[in-house]
C-alpha cells in the first residue's frame, strides 16, 4: 500500500462559535486558493463566488476583534503552561497581533470598492444571474489574460491575508494540542463528558475509510454525542449503525 494514501477520514466538531467561524473561513480560503490557481473562466467564477462568501462572513462578524481575542487567550494559556516551544510561539503570536492592530478600518471593506466586484456580488443573489448578457463587463474580465485576472484576484484578496494566516496558525496550534484515545462506539453510539475545568476547543473523530459510516457529532462544550450513521441508499434516510465502531477520539485542549 502506498504510505502517502490517506486511509482515514477525520470529522471535526468546534466547541464554540469562534472556532466554528474560523474553520468555515479556513475552508473558504483553501477553496479560494485552489480555484484562483485554475486557468479556466469557470475556475475564476468559482474563486469569486468563494470570495463573496468570505466577505459576507466578515460583514457579519468582527473577525479582527475575535482573532485578536483568540491570539491573546492562547498566549495566556501558553504562558501558564510553558514548554520548550513556547518562546517561539509567543513571538509569532505577538507578531500576528501587531499586524492585525495595524489594520485600519473593517477588514475587506476595500474589496467592495471595486465596481466590478460589487456588480458581481449583487447579481450573484439571482440564480445564474452572472451570465454574459447580465454582466458583460464580467464576461470581458473572464476573457482577459491570466496575469490580469490573477492581479485582480490578488488585489481583492490581499486585505484578508494577515487574518487568514493568523486563523490558520490558531487552528494548527489547537489541532496539535490534543489528547487522543482509541474508543469504540457500541452499536454506533458514543458519549463524551468533558472536564468543565478545561478549555476544550474542538473534538476530532477519525475512522478508517473501510468502515462504511459517516459521523454525526452533536452537543456542547461539556458533553457531546457521536453517532456513526449508514449513508442513505436509494433515497432511504441515513440510520445509525448497529455495529461496534472503532475510532480515534481527539480532544483539542489549547
């Protein structure tokens, strides 16, 4: 077997709203990077659609404040429980906080100053509303050379770079500060009681791909349930497995 082939699936469950928003943004930023690198007009359409989702999240949330609070929380936690890597991590956290404090105004506001981006966002609320006859300027842009399109995409996405890097750094720290255990879900069900005195941020459930189930995680910061569900077949709704399902439970504590 090729050791580089991933044989497991991991399901993540954020334990507070801040981390939930961070994970959504992480996924959107990854999608934006992927589609931006594509050379076709369809790739560029997808990239701009994702960028609209990103700007919408920033409109609805004070992400600068939330990221700064999380950087500060992690710095205090690491200071109280130091190890050999703490000084380097604290230095990086301080650097990121400084860069975010230097940002003036609402992050992403510059994007909406583009008339083209505004027109695309407005028409995107209509299903199929960005056809060439709806937005001829958009059609013209999509047919430009790749260097022009990339330059515009970078111009529109650059305001999010510092906060994107900070969010990724935060999530990587949280995922790496974990306690893992091998568990078995009896008849497809497992319940987790979390220590109220600990600041858990995320749960991760990892199962082997050979197990034909998907994982549903529900609950809150003190108690969670994990159900292993059989996928729907022929329009039959998913049902909980009756098998005993082995899995790896990871509690991210930082």
